[in-house]
């Protein structure tokens, strides 16, 4: 039956997009919209006793601790990808907590102070647990700078600071690919647009119409993170950013003046509406995200039809079906 259906190559592309978008919505929500501890298992460094630093984010809740016998120290977690942090939690070790510290976050390549001890709500005096509200900006590293150590631990009597666990609850932004590079582009100006996605900073696109538009077609259905607009001069007029599915807006930003739009969403095309100026001049449009092909969606859909796709027999049948899907020829699929 699958072979028979797939022999009908001519399928309307908008229909395909509309039929498959629910699977991308489910995948996107499960993977990227649910908050989690983004620090678990990531690289940790510290000013002293670095071999113990990994205890703070091993995710086990074992109670093992990193400590230091210095009155000033630091510990840093490299998150690997940009993350939005909603809350930070610290589980201190014994009485070796800290009443004078700063939280630094690496945002856009530079460390900035985002929180301090004054922002921590702490419970208990022994093995205290503290919670700090998150901050704005996509964070790649979090560094805790500790000062004025006073309380030595009750076990060894020499460690001023000790931390059992650091939790950073938030969302990862792992979309680092420019999915618009060298893709097909149409604009309100006939036979133009390729210069917007060619990666060449010496070329640029111009429109002299007060109401103009740009449409970039992606390679598949995509989960998008943000869009950059590189203007030749200053931002001109107002812009609305839309992600299209089946030719219609699926996600849309508010009208504004943008050179960067942090708008997560799903789409097969990017549409930029331009208005409010006499002309527009743009070097590059860059959309960042990750894309999925028709075959990948078909495979996800088939897998969901099995009660337990990991069982030996299920895996055997799935492998056979996936082989058929890999050989599928569809002129209008992506």
C-alpha cells in the first residue's frame, strides 16, 4: 500500500506542508518548548579543585560537593548552546555558603553581571537551598564569583565555600545553521533577491516601492530561532516577519523596526513585509534554524504507529518501511 501511494509523485506542496506540520509542532514542543535543567552534564571549570567541580551539575542529586579552601573563588558552567534562563538554583554544602557573590552570564561573547547575593531567596542555614530569578539575554556560560568566605565547613574545618548542586532551568537555542543561505528568493522587484542570501556582503538588494516584500523558500519544513536583517544604512520603515506553512502565515512577529528578530516558530518559507519608507536597501537576510525533509517526517509518522518501536520485531518492520521511504521519488516533496 505504501509503495502504491508513493508512486503518485504529483502531490501539491502546500498539502504536504499542511499535513506534516502537526508532527513538527509536536516534536518542537517536546524538544524546545519544555523547560529543563540546561546545565546538566555540561562542562564545568573552577578556580580550585576542578576535579570535584562536575558534582554541581551531574544531575544525580547525590549530595557530593565541590569545595574550596580559599576566601575568594569562582565556578563556571559552559552551556554549549545559547540558553534562556528562567531560574537558577544553588544547593549549598553544610554551612559553607556565601553571602557575597555575583552571577555573571556570557551573552553575545561578553560576560555581564546579571544577579548577586541580594537576588537569592535562601531557605535553611545548613545545606541551604537558594533560588534566583532568571535574566534577559541568551546565555552561553554562567560564572559564580564568590567572595569574603567566613564559614568553614563542620566536617574538615577548612573549606570556606561548598556547593552540592547548581540548576539552571531554561530553554536551549540550538539552531545555529543559516537555513536561508543560497535558497530561492522572490521579491516585489522582478528577477531580484538572490543577492540577499548569497553570503556576499558587497552585494545588496534595493526596492523603491513603499510597500515591499521578500520571500525566502527553505529546504523543507523548519523550526526557526531568529532572523537577521543586514541593512545597507539605518533601518528603513517597519517590518513584519512571517513564517509560512502551505503559503499562509503560521507564526508572525509584531510590526516593528528590526535588524534582529528573536522569534521562534515553524515554517517552510520566510516572508518579510516592508512598509513605511520610500525605499529599502538590504545586504543580507539570514534565518537561523533547522530543517526536516519529507522523508524524515514520514519516518516519524510511521514510528508513532507502533506501540513499542524499540522492540525487535517493530525495529525489523520499521527498517523495512524506512528503506521504502528512502527510495521514494516525489517531484513536489522536499
